[in-house]
C-alpha cells in the first residue's frame, strides 16, 4: 500500500523518533510511505484553545495537503497520534463549516474517512497484530484519552504490544484516567494539570516499568516531563518506536534522568 | 407582557421562529432539525409477568436491600400478618397498632390478635400526621412491582390508601400479588399509564442516605422496615385491579 | 427566631442556637449570585488543590460512586439504546418547548394546580414568597432542588423572614454550616464525618450532646431533628426531576424519604421547575427512570420516586403551585451547539468521572452547578449578565476547566457531548474578546497559525528550533523556562529540540531510496 504520513507538528519538531519509527515499521511490513511536504499541523491546538478563526488556515493546509488521498493517490493517511486523528475526524469539517467553507468541509470529511491512527491502520486496514517486533524490556501502556474515547481504538495497541517478542508488558493502574495534559490546559490550569500528572506518574512508577508508552507524543511529553523532573528513571517511547524495534535494529531505551544523575539504560 | 407570554416569546426566539425578537442575551437561535426518537430498548423482559422467574428475581432484589420477604399461600397470609403485627412494639399506649386503608382486603386482618388496635384511615376521615406517627405499622396492597429493580408501586387506590399512611409509620407491611410482578421498568410504567393521574409512590428499598462519606445508612425518613408478602395468584380474593 | 441580619447577600443560619458571632464552618463566602462566585477557575482550583484532605475525600467518594455506577449500568443489556432514546426525547422536547409547556400548564390547571411563570430568579423568588405568606407560614420545608439553589431561594426567603429548612441530609449539613454545595447529588461531599458531627453539635439545636461521628448516628440525629418539622410544616417547596406534558404529572426522585414527607404532609406544595425539565408523555418515564438512578446514585432504582398530578382530593397537599423558571435557559436554548446542555437530568455522573473535578472539588467552579456540566451550563445560563462575554467574567474561565478527556460524554445518560460544547464555548469566549482586551494568547496563536499553515514555513521554524538543541545542556532537558513555558516547567521538564527535525530526516531517507 501507499500510505501518506501525517507526522504531526509536535513530533516533527520535538519527537522525530515517533514518525521515523512509523516509517521504518511500515516499510518493514512492505508498504510505501509518502511524506507530503506541505503538511504542518492539523489545527487541534488552535481549535481546542478557542482560536477557531486562526485554526482555519491551519486546517485548510492540512486538508489540501492530504486531499489527494480522496482521489486515490494514496491508499490511506496514517497519523501516529490519537488526538490529531481525532481532530481530523471530529473537528476539521466543523471548523470549515463554521467559517462558511462548505466545499473544504466536504474535502475534509473525505480525507478524514481515509485517515487512520497508527494502531487502527495496522490492525484494521493492514490486518496485522504481530509486526515482528522485539523489545526485551518492561513496558507499561497509557491509553490516551482521545485514542480511547474519541477514536475508540480499544485494545488494538495492547494487542500489538502483546505480540512483541521479549516484552514484559505490565498493566498500568487507573490507566484510563487522564494524565492532565489537555493541550493548553497544561499551561492555563497548570496546578490542576500537575495534580493529575502526579497521580499518573505515581501509577507509572508503581509498575516498575523501564518505559511508558502511548499512542500520542503529546501525552508522553507530559508524562515524561513529570517523570524526568522526579528523576524516576523511567523513559517514554511512542508505540511506533516499540513496534519498530527488532533484534537487528533495536530501539534503544531513552536517556532518562534517574536519581541525581543522568543514566543511559 | 405577562411573564408567561414573555417566556414563551423568548423560547420562540431561541428556536429561530420569525418575529419573536431575541432572548435576554440578545440572541436569535436557529430552528432545530426534526427528531426521530429511536425506541430500540427492551419493552418487555424475557420472563412473563407473574412467572416464577420474575418473582424469584423480585425476591432477590428485595432481599438485596434488606426488605423482609414472605412467600406465603393465600391461607397463610392472615396468620403471618398477625404474627408480625403482634410482635411490634407499641409506639404510644400499651398495644401495637396498625393503620389500614379503607379498601384493604378484610381477610388479611382476620387473624390479628385482639389486643392490636386497627385504625382504618380514609380521605373522608383522615388521620393526622401526628396520629400516624403513633402507629406501629401500616398494611397496604400494591399496584405493580418490577423485578429487575425491586420496585413496588402504590397508586393511592382504596386498597393502598392515602400516601401519608404508608409514609409516616415506621413499619410498612405490603402485599404484592405475584400476578402484579413484571420484569422490566417499561412493563411497569405501561401498567401505571392507565391511570397516570393517581398519586404514585415507587418504593425500592427502605429509605437510605449516602450523604456522609458515601457510607450507606438505611432508614432515614421513610419507614425503616419493609415487609413484603408475595401470596400466589389464586389468593386474589376478588381484588379489583383497576 | 434566628439571627436575621437583614443585609442582602448575608445568608441566615438556620439554627436558632448558634452563638452570635461564631465563625461559620463554610470556607465559602456567601455569594450574591449562586451562578457566579469566587475567583476564576485556575486560581480557585489552586486554592482547593492545597487541601490534601479534600482530595482524599473526593478521591474516595468519586471512586466509590464510579464503581457502583459501572456495576449497575453494566447489567443493563440495552443501556446504549436507552441513552439514544433519552437523548432524542430531550432533543424533541427542546424543539417543541412552547407547545409542551402549554400542554403541561393546561393539564396541571385542569387537575387543580396553579401554574406560574418566572422570567428570572427574582421573579421566581417573589412568587414563592407570596405563596408562603398567603399561608401565613414563617417556615417552609424543602426537598433538595437544584433549581431553588440556582435562584438563591433560601436566602431570599430568609430576607423576607421565612425560614427554609433543607431536609435532604447533605443539604441540611451544607445549610447548617453556612456553606455552599460542592456536588449536584452529594452536596456535602467535601465534608467528612468528624466535621459533620461538629456542625451538628454546634448548629443543630437538638443534637444529642454525646453525638458520635458514626454515619448512622448522625443520620438518626437528623431524622429526629427533621421529623418534628415534617409533622408540623404547612408549606413545602420542591424542584422536579420530570414534568410530563401530556398528563401534567410531576416526578421527584429521592432516597431518604424527606421528599415524600415534603410532597405529602404539608397542605401547600410549591414546585419550582426549569422549563427544560419536560418530557412529552407518561410512557417516556420508562426511559428516564432507568437512566437517572443508575447514572446518579448507582442503584437499580432509587428508594423513592413520587409522582403527582395537580391536586388529589383527600390525599396530599390540597393546594399545588408550579413555578416554571426561565432564568437564562432561553439563552442556552438559542445556542445551536450549547442548547443540548439543557438535556441534563442532573444525575452528576459527569462529576464523578471527571479527573478535574476529582482533584479540585465543586467549590472551584464558583457555581451551584460544578463539574463538566457546570462548565458548560454556568457560562451559558449567565450569558445575559456577561457569562459569555469574554475574559472580563469569571465564568469565562469555566470552559477551559477541562482536558477534554471525554469521560463525561461516555457516562452521560442523555449523551450530552460536553467536550464539543466546551470547545465551542471557548471559541465564543475568544471571539467575544476580539478587538477588546490585549491577549498574549491571541498574538501567539496568530503567529502559530501563520507558521503552521504552510509546510515550508513550518519546516523553517522547525529547523530554527533545532538550534535550541544546545540549551538543554547535559541532561537533554529544560527544567526552568521563562514565561509562559514556566507554567509547564514548574512541575515538568521540557525536552530540548532534537538535532534534526523529522522532515529533514525524511528528506535524507527519501534520497537514500527509502532504505533505513
């Protein structure tokens, strides 16, 4: 299949490991990955902060960049993010309509219909749960809110992780509770966000995992930021980075702060 | 403009009806799209009204919230009622007392010990709340019961009486015929829908509160003890079900 | 008589024995506006977050009730179908509101009731006061009701010399403590048993001196205290969970039996009902009386539900008044997106699952409607007094009091899409501020919009960001950033930008022919 990758603005700039792993994984499974260079951002941050007017050009850019998928230029668009996929599916057309751009809204819907979050793409479209990965570490999985409740990815990520060779997958207590990120919520309501994060990191630390994984780099930035500040010695990896890991080309454990000093595990 | 006219006008404005002006915040709304109400939920249970399965489920639910359940035959009922009432402590005076509605099946009282005082309340000769507060117990029939939720409904007919009599006394003795037991809430509501104007009390357990640290405490203001008698259908003794 | 001070906005203690000048238990200053008090949400939350004991109480309570709800909802095979029907019925009600209200009025009147209409809180309060006065009552007993909380009825009656006695246990606790409710279903959720014992001892005139903090004993003390009131009250005031247009039937759903007492024993009953509480037919109760108890208290059915239609000769109150309340509801109805907030049946399931509510508690929302539903309802209900007019109003902070995690939408028995409404309200607040206040967020969002709407510009910005790779030093993280990022780095590290953006890597990768 020819699959267009929407890397997400955050991962493109700050967490390139996630989209890199997505490319490696899909190519390993025998697919062509295309990166439309016009892409920037899906518009979610603007929309969820209330700046819908400012979101319109951002949404337009995304929709127009990925519009060829509606004409069959690619078989699908993949996004290694639950919340960005959710925004594409549930918000972009609404933003266009609100701005009176009905044609763009229709295109947005056509693009959204062919857009998949990574675990959806693998399990539903490509029909695979064992991607041939190897990752011999203790891992716990945080189901991000938007993948869980907006996209309803269900146990797809866990099915993919369970099939990884060598993995020691441990359950995260109160896994379905929000980590407190919420986009600009983390800044506008920083104290409440930090209180939620404290509970999440306590639960993560209780698992004894070396790595916490999720389908969203944004939530991982939040959880990882908390763990790093606490010098918990636990790193974060995007789901794609674990699924891309093989014996031949293993994904190294992330550099983390632990105790008083930095360690490489 | 009257408040009535004003509020209705605001609603019309909110619904985008032309010429209705604006809402207080200066808004004019849009007309909502027509709605089709889906009705895919269960309107009947798997088990027939009055079947052993629904009666058993009702018993389970009632006992779950610690009501006392008595499965008796028609002939046994008066004696069981008599035993329970006879054991009650008097609230005032020296003898236990029981209030009954005007149309209560008379046979149910046949076996009462002679020292029990029976008060027959009626809308024409209503007891005061203070008088009711001195009763040991109340004995009533019921209209319908729902097994899934453990609910018993009284609707104020002569065999159940005014709402106050089944509220103020601390012990409620309630006779539910097995043919009055249905499985689901919709079946119960549809039986009640014949007379929606009757004052209804749906009872699902003794009164309870969880207002202190979500710790459940039973028996607050309503009757603290609920006895439910489930005589089988052949014991109906001519009670009119309307 | 109690210590009536006669100053508007000062709430009277309902207890005769409270010593003059004693400190109220309530941490909440008595608000003049039940839908708008205190500081903006972030500041108010910052305060309540410091109360570790409160967080433990809330954590325990919400976990308990969440588990109960999940268990009784799980046993209903057609739960989703019921939600679909409930949601559609409410949508239908909103679309036909004028007709349905007229029908309700007609049926209540035909059965001997008197229907009043109130544009706002002041009008509703005046109507209730006049009815109580006409009965010569200086005391009324009350069934727990959000509508009367919302209009500040108790405070108004107090100012008119009429004592309103809350008879729900939690409402009684809140009232005795001179406090504000912090939960829709469990208003005293922020109080533990020891505090409740102290409140009863100090403020409930007839509390036993040796009262312990065992919940059963506390509940029995309240029972004894209230029983005398029930047996002597002439006038009762209630809200309504549902009003059936086709029959004129009203429904009150409760647990303790205080509702039955109030609805049955007094000679006069006044019910204050929001105009959105309607359902079209009696049979529709078969849907809502399944949805509400399981969502609310987590029971298969609540212990008591009372239904009455006007006046029943010889049974219950012989004088019945129904007050139909607007108080901002028509403003909500006018909002195409926000109007579904009016579908709310006040179950409070959204509070119990909300990770924000669980940490900050109800008082941080500065409204009698806290939690997710409060965050969408309060600003809209106060729209005519500026609740939606942008940053000037404290209520403008409420739509941001959510991570949009979506847990509220999942449990809502009438499927109110709270996250989408929150997002829409945020947009309205931002739009209301356009061209007014100086907004650093807008400047940032505008700049970001320009960068993020073009791949080349975004690529350049990304490359520029990689220059920041050096700022992280040895740790590879930023631990102390200047504002506004300082809000982040107070409790979390920031990663430093990588040496290479993804798109640069991808360009090289493509040049290599897609090989790794």
